[in-house]
């Protein structure tokens, strides 16, 4: 294991303004890094600031840099660059593909520049020089944002329409790698109660939106695994959604069918009958050995079977999720998964990079070291594969604790972008999250700022507090 894995740095409280920025950069190199609470047991970080120069000292390493004429944001970025350089010296690691770009939504930075009509070559230079990003990631970011541009709302559109996310946080069993909040299917009476409460939330939000003259552009039922509901439950849900969230502007309706072992012809037919236009059937991998290792209790054959079923029923917009970096997977396994995608040609493919979930964090450094080269190789393979494929990238985000410092990218056949995914990522439309654990994001179209609020993560608590949850949402809608 990397001998620097347990290194501790201490930052005095006087530098608190830069604590998060420095922490984020150290974490690029040492994924398990935590601040030392006691200066005596750690390497000290100090920043000596004068009007012209700052001196950054990290343990025995030092960097002096000019800050003359720079504003606060530029100084902060410069500081991050220097921490990055000192951490390279400290760990002996080579540079990372995303440089000091540590946020979850790097596309938003590019969109802001495009709003200000900054020329593309200048944006590209900024990403390379200021954020230290590799050319390949810079090109990916520019490609994604260019493709998203026509779908981004102007201020007027953002005031007129919203999207809706509904959470079905149930799964038949829990997959080993999953970092999403979801419960193994609870007792039937709790499922029932949840459906009743969720539909009450739908009805109240739908009515209030209609009264305010707001349109619904997209609906996304996710989870969890919505198809882990029984067929009659699914039908009640779809019927309620159709009844309460009806909107003449509805342009996209997605249900994350997800795990093949929850999908039946009857449920697919229901989805189709209720005008669900887009579904996910997620392999994660086409290797049976990996599926067994990660506790995804279905076969590769089941993936093909439900995919064929969905095509026969008439679905013409199917997404498939893959993950790079799954336990025990080799680049060859991943190449075989890509071959299957090439053969099946789903309209959307989302390629995630494994993010280590909280309970596995203790092994984070070891896992990262072992798998990050594999993940890098998988991403290189994917780029070569993409060169011979019609798929183009249309949304992208990064997560904390990802292996190999890569990203999650959604690809689509040309013209088959998912509107919801773009809206959710770029945050230029208000999205109401309904149901357990879902987050609502309220966009202020005057300045594109955002406020968020989340529903309770606990099922019983959600069920009990539904009146209060609804009242809060209605108040928000009335303010819009
Ligand atoms: C909310 S999950 C729901 C999908 C559905 N339940 C299924 O399993 O097919 C959405 C996607 O996130 C991805 N995912 C979940 N945990 C992950 C992790 N730890 N790292 C990377 N991707 C992850 C998987 O690709 C999964 O399909
Ligand atoms: S079925 Fe999907 S949401 Fe459920 S545990 Fe597995 S990956 Fe997570």
C-alpha cells in the first residue's frame, strides 16, 4: 500500500477560509485523508500571506507564488494549484486527469463561461491552465456542454416549467457496491402505506403546479428499483402519476426499471400503456462472474431476455448502466460488456465509475491503488470503442470517492438525449423530488442560484410526516 496513505496534515484555524479547498486537493491524492486534530502529531500547513506573494508550507515542502493583482477566487485557485504540485512531490503520484477540478458538476463552469460568450479556445485554455485538466477531459467537457446547450432553458422557460422525480426506494436485495439509499423490499403494509403517501404528495404538488400555471416537462421515477413493486402496485402508481401530474408539455417520462430480475412482460406492458417513453435496463456488467460477486441476483441471460421483451413491446428509448471498476473486473471483462452494448444498441448508455460507499471507506486507499490503473485502462478502452460507435456524450458528473479519478458519463445515439438527465445535472430548471429521501432543487431563474430541500430518508418518518412535507412543498410552489 502507498506509504503516504496515513499521512496527517494539520491546518491552523486561522486558515479556515481555505480548509475545504486544501482538503479537496489533498483528497485527490489521498482518498482517505482526514485533518489531524492535534498539531503535534502531524505535518503542519501554513500560508504566509503578503500583498504580493503567498508562501505555502506543507511539511518540509514549500512553494512561493505571486498573488499580486489577483481577486479572491483567483488566489484560491492558485493556492489549490500549489497544494496540487506539493502533493505530487509528496506522494510521487503523476498528475490526475481532472487536475484540481473537484466539483460534482464541472459542466456548470463551462456553461457559465458560454453564457458570457467566452470563446471556446479561451475556455479550453482555462480548463487546462487554471484547473490543470488533461486535454482529453477538457475535450470531453466541451463536447458534452456543446451538446447540452440547445436543451438549456432561458430564464423565461425556467420560470414556466418544472420536472418531477419520484422515489421508489425499494430493491429486491442490496447490491454490494451500491451507494444509493434504498431498502430491501419492506413489509407489504409499509409498501402500501408508502404508495398512498407518495400519491398524496403527487396529487398535492400536481394541483398546486396547475394553479400556478406551471408545466411539467419531464417525469423520472427512480430509486431503488421501481419495478420491484408488484404489477398492481406499479399500475396504481402509474395511474396516479397520469392523473395528478398530467401536463400538455410533458416531453419525457422515464421509469428506471433497473434490475432485470424485477422486470416482467406484464410490468413492461403497463409502463408502455401508461406512456412511459424511456426505461433503464441495467446490466452494470455482462460478466456472470462479476454479477455473482457483487450480489446482483440475476443472470446475463435475463438482461438479454428483458431487453428483447422491451423491444417487442415497443420501447424505443432504453438506457443501460455500466460500472467501471467493479470488484474483480478486468479490462477484458469491460471490453466484453462494451461489445454487448454495441450489439444491442440501446439508445442511452451510462458509464459510471465505481464510487466507494461509506461502509467500504476503510479499504479505500488499498482499493483505489489496486483498481485505479484498471479503471484508467477501462476508460482508455472505452474511448477507443467510442471511435467506432455512434454514441455521443450528453451529460457528465463526478462523485466523491470515485476510483481512478474519472467521471460518470451518459452517452446517447444522436438525438436521443435524456432531457431529465440534462436538467438534473445543469440545474437550470426546478425539479421537485417526491417520496422518501428525494431532493427538490428550486432554481432562481433571475441569477441561476439554487436552494435545495430534502424529504426524510426514513420510510416510517416520511409516512408519518407527509402532511407537513406536502405543506412545505405547496408553500414553495406558491412562492414561485
Ligand atoms: C440509483 S441506481 C438505480 C438502478 C437500479 N436499481 C439498478 O440497480 O439497476 C443508479 C445507478 O447508479 C450506479 N451506481 C450505484 N452505486 C454505485 C457506485 N457505488 N459507484 C458507481 N455507480 C453506482 C449503478 O450503475 C446504478 O444502475
Ligand atoms: S438494485 Fe440498484 S438501487 Fe438497489 S441496491 Fe442494487 S444498484 Fe442499488
